[in-house]
C-alpha cells in the first residue's frame, strides 16, 4: 500500500505530552494516528465521545454547596408545600 504524508498543526506542549504518552504505550505518534484513522474508517464515527460534561466552576461550587447542606440541613430551607416554595422563589 502506498504511503502519504499528512501535516497537522498542534500545540507544542500537547505534542510533547502526546509523544510521551505514545512512547509509554510503545507506540509512535504515527502509529497512534493510524490507529485513530483506521478506527474512524471502520466504525464510520469518531471512536470516542466528545462532550462538555465536565462541570464548570459555578456548577462545582453549587455541588459543594449542596453537599454541605446535606451534611448540615440547617444551612438550607425545606418546604412541605410546593406553592409556598414557588411563592418564595418567585418573590
């Protein structure tokens, strides 16, 4: 099979980290890219999930706040009446 070259631009630090990881796995960067390309062609998709599910700083702060409120219920307010809760939330 004939070979061809591909040139890509990548952040210098990312390249170094990628090169180190490939080396630790016993691969060259070329081999890793070939595995990626072959897997994409075989599966007809990107072979991993691409998402933004990592919580941002605001979400992480809210999660910490909820955890603290679970530990110490007096930090939050509880309701037995949904209408009363909505009334307070909307006021």
